[in-house]
């Protein structure tokens, strides 16, 4: 413990199902701690103790300034943080504070109606590490975001429920009998992406064909699972075409999911850059910490 | 009890989650009984006692001939009945029998891969009541079927997971917070059907917009629920266009669901006839009983 310098602030990413906390010294990450006490598992008076447990575990002091992003700022969270309207920079110095905890505002778009919480911090991190970058950021997840950036501002964005649909269909639908596999059929994925991009209206019918193909032809589970993923990501690409066609693309996510999006874009001849989501979150929280310090 | 004549056979519709049994005399229904002992709730040795309980309740004799359709003929059911390949008549005299119980075969289509179990009996019932009818039958349900009929045969069919997607999204997704309502916004339904038929690739993005619209504008739950239904049924119509464009349409289903499909087709200027699913099932099981008697 003696080798680790004392933290001067705490970074927090508090999502629906997970809490991640890092002790920080300036822009340097010292140590990290995770728990499954996500926003949806806590009552209003449970947030502070859950956070302090992890800060103590990191050897931090409960009085340190905390910069936090994610669903803890939602109506069902700890303190409701506002949504700022795009076009705007991903961060501002207007935090929602409770004690030493400073919560980053989400972003909203009025037409078409859309919202984000947490992704704005990753986007700020990406811009901090790639100053002046213009293009489109794709953030795969339960609710995947496509975000258009120009001159340091979020211009517009679009959320798709692809990840949530994949999980619901895998775990709860009639397809659950057909897609249980840890393996992956990359050809079936590419074929399905191409098929649904050219005929996006066929989605609901092609989904049931995965089950029928299993019953009639004994489709391998790795093939069925890759088809399901390919159909859903392909349908997403069809809907997000204005975002990726002829643009510079960066994918910010965890590695497995990001690689599926990379492969799907590749079927359309579109290259993309990968960036690690956790690294972007930390860079974004660091940018927020600097904004907060400058303003206070 | 004295007024009811003795049954000479038993009609059974055994689905995934429900068992429905009728005592019959020729083509006349005498009495009916329902239970929630569907196929998915039973072990292999549970089917016979579950059926006999309802037959006894109806005053029937366990030795009477039983004609049965539905998921009891699936691999996870009582006895696996084969699938017959389309094009073919909806029924044949080739039943899968266990004791006095005669299970009706399902139908399969090889390309695109598709299957049905139970709907073939409703289709046979519709044809028995409407001899010589040519056109397309839509059977709304967990897995909606679109079926092309010509000269008394099923020529082709297409299954869509619309009903299952609606239930999963209402009960398990982030939209569950926004769509809890017993009311209905018919204008929002029509608008959503039209919107997604003209741009079917936008489905996954428009789904999340239901949630964002609730957060930003406080969309009424009746509007959000009708939008969700309209987007899913509209996407289904886009996929099934070759089935309904310029054809005579009959919708076989329970009344609420059938009326949504009727309204959706009406937005496209397509008229359709409604037929009651239970009545069609009984007419189809009666046709099967006659085929079985003639063959035995």
C-alpha cells in the first residue's frame, strides 16, 4: 500500500447494473474497484453507503471530490441530473452535486426524441484524447448510440435497442432453444448482416426462420446465434445509414461487442477505429474533474 | 345434465400454455373446458392425466376418440407428430396416435424454412366453412402466420415473431416503464403503422424513441403502447407485403388482436374479413374427425 500515492479525487461510473469506482491522482488512475450495486438495485438512501464502501476499499477518504457519470443521474437514481440539449459540447461545468459528489448531466435531443446518460462522458474522453476529431462515434451496448460530432460538439444522435433485443430474444423467446452457444459462425454473421441491410423489412420474419431452420435442418447453435446477432446489427446499420455512410467512424465499447460492429461495418466496406470504453470513461471523468476544479 | 346428449368424440387444442377441450357429437359442440396445463407445463407422463381430468369434467368417457391439434405434437410435447411439406391440403388422414388420441400433423416449408402446428387445423376449419375460398389468411398470435391458399391447398406461409416481441418489450425491456396502460390511442397506432411501413429500417431506433419521448415529453402510456404495437405490426406488414398486396384477406384470431391487424391493413387501404379463431379450430377438428372416421 505504501507505494500507491494518495488519491486526490474519485472517478465513478454508475450504471443500471454495475458500479465502478477508481481512485485518481490528477489524470492518473491509481486503483479500481467494482461492485454489482447498480442503480436499479438501490433505494435512494443506499447510494451513499454503496459508494463509500468502494472508496474505503480503495484507501480513499469519504471527503474527496467525486466525479460521477451514468444512470445514477436518472429519475430512478440518486439525484436527478438534467439533460443538456444538443448541439452542445459533451460536458459543461454545470454539475448536479450532493455533498462532494458531482454528477455529470446527460444529453437530450428533441426531434427525434432521444436521450443519453454516461455516453457523453465517454465521448468527452475520446475528444480529450483525439482533439479536433470530426466524425461519428458508435457506442455499442444495451442501447447502442450513434453520435455525430463536429467542432467539438455533439450535433445529433440516435439510440437503438439492439443489445436489449438480442438479450431478450436469447434468454426469453422461442429462439432461446436454438442459440445456446459459446462459439461463433463469422460467415453466418456476415451473410445475415448483408441480407437484412438490403431487405430491412424482413427482420421479424427472418428471426422466426432461425427457429424453423433449427427444427427442420438442425442449424448449429453457433450459426443460429451469429445469425440472430447479424440480423439485429444489420437492421441497426440500415437504420443508422446516414450516420456511417462516407464518415469517419470510431467504435467505443467493450472488445467483443465492438468487434461485431467492426465486422458488420466491414461487410459494407466501411473502416472504423476501435477505442476502449473504460479508458474513454476515465479520460472523460478526468476532463470533468478539471472543469469542476476550474469552476470552483 | 340430462338435457345434454352423450358425446361421441372429443376435440382438443393443446397449445404451449393452455389446454382447451370440447365434448362433441358429430359436428355439434356440446360443452367445453379449459385449463392452464399447457404443453410447456407438463412432463411426458403428465399429458394423459391432464386430458382425462377435463374429459371427465365434461362428462365424457376416457375411451372416446380424441382429435387433437397444437404444440402437444411438438418434440417437447406428448407424441411428436411429423410436419407435412407445403404445398398440400391443411389436413390429411395420417394422424399420430397414442391410444384413442389422434394428433394432427403440422406443416413445414423448406425455403424459407418455416413451420406451423395448430394453425393448419384453423385453416382447414376456415376452408370447411368457406369452400373454394382462395386468398391469404392472417393468423395473429405469439407467432403470427401469413398463409397463401389456392385450390384448397396451403401454397406458402411466413411466420413473424411480432406478438412475442410485443410481450417481451412490454414486460422486460426499458419500455416497460412507458407502456403500462389499458387504454389505446388509435391515431398513434395508425401513424406508427404508416411511418414504419414507409421506412421499415427505422424499427430499432423508433422503439427507443418511445422511451425517450416519455422521458422528455411525458408521452401518455396509452399513446406509447399504441405506438409500440403500431411499429411492430407495421414492420410485420412491410415484411408480409407480398402476402396482402392485392389479395383477399381473412384474419383468424381472437377479437382484440384481430382488430389491430384489421386497423393496420385499413391504413394501407386493404379490406379484410374477420373469423373467430375458436370457431375455426372446432370446424377444423371436426373435419379431421371425419377424415379419421372415413379412414378407419
